[in-house]
């Protein structure tokens, strides 16, 4: 679904991409992992036809980003680091607007379906300015799905979100891939890459230096020495146990505090 070969890009004689090669299969989630300045956002901008490469080729859904940008735009959607919603509009109005811009029949019907899918129906008539960070990000991703594009680019999708909202977004991304959507996301969060990605591509100094599944990447290092230690819950585990973690029904967390399976305040022995 995505084929990149020998892609280069420089700004004012500063090379940002120095020959990127990357392939992403249909329905696959690939995490582009790299530090600040590695070139992640530049690569996404090229694939989204926002800027042109200096050399190399990039093909999305059979269309070249340089010679057929309009066809590429019809095949993709881009969600940036910050939610691109109109805060003056309601959640439903945001979705209707995007559906109208895509010239879809029955924009209101499309909006209502996505509101239901992303557990935003109850908030549909509230202005987006009143939404929480997690709700705003869910609305942003819902807007990306208007028209059912086969490829979605997510540029650091959980930046600034609390742990519970982050898990909600992870669940949504996994559901998209399970439904056949191809997802390329950029992240600096190692935990996010490990939880979400079928494959991780490490971008360093403008090149993909390694690509593989999380398990395959771990095997690059020697096996860990086994030690028996007392495992304490992390602060994130405590937080999610207290407020409830997302279930299969997005937006309907169920707290385990006080239940027989709750780990709050307990310790466990493990390897």
C-alpha cells in the first residue's frame, strides 16, 4: 500500500532525508520511530503531498506522490500532532463539514455513524472547545476517516494525552487496522510503538537503519539475565486502576478498584 524508495529531502542545504526505503502492507500498522530531527514529520509531509521530495519515489495505493498528487490525496488522511478540529463548531458540525468537502452523499448520516463509532454521540451537539483532550483526539481521528481512506498517517497521535486517553487512541488505531486500514504513525514513545505496531522502522539521521517486529528488534540484543524481584505496580497502572481503563466500548471505562482482581496497593512476585 505504501512504497518508498531512495527518498531524499534537504532544506537550505541541510539534509533531512538521505535515502529512505520503506514498504507498508495493506492493513499493517508501522511505527516510524526516531528522535527529534530524525526526519519523521518531513517523511509524512512528503507522503501526504504537502511537500515534494528532492529525489526518490513514493507510491501510495498505486499512485506516485509527485506525478499523481490528487489521486494520492483521495487515498489518504493525515492526523497531525495537534487535533485539527474547529472549536467553534460542534462535534457533529465538524464531521458534516469534512463530509461536504469530500462531496459525500448524506453528510449528516456519515457524521452520525462516526459519532457512534467513536463514542461521541452524547457530545455531538457540544462545541469542540468543551471537549477533553481524549475526546478531541477521537473527533480528530473520526474526521480523518470521513470517506473511508485506505491509508492513514498519524503524526505522534497521543502527544499531550493522559494515560487513559492514550489507551483509547491505541484501541481505535488497532480497530482501524483490523478493519483493513493501513496505518503509518510517527512516535518517540517506545511503549506506544511496542503496543501498537506490527512493525517498527527506526529512522535515524535521515535513514531507516532497521525495520522489524517488536519481538525481532528485541532479539537483536543478548537475552536478559533472569532475576527474581518483587514487582511493584507502576504509577500508570495505579492511575488506570483508580479511574478505570478503556474497554472494548471506547469511552466507557470500567474501574477494577475494590474488585478481587485489583492490583492497587498489592505486590506480586514475578520474573
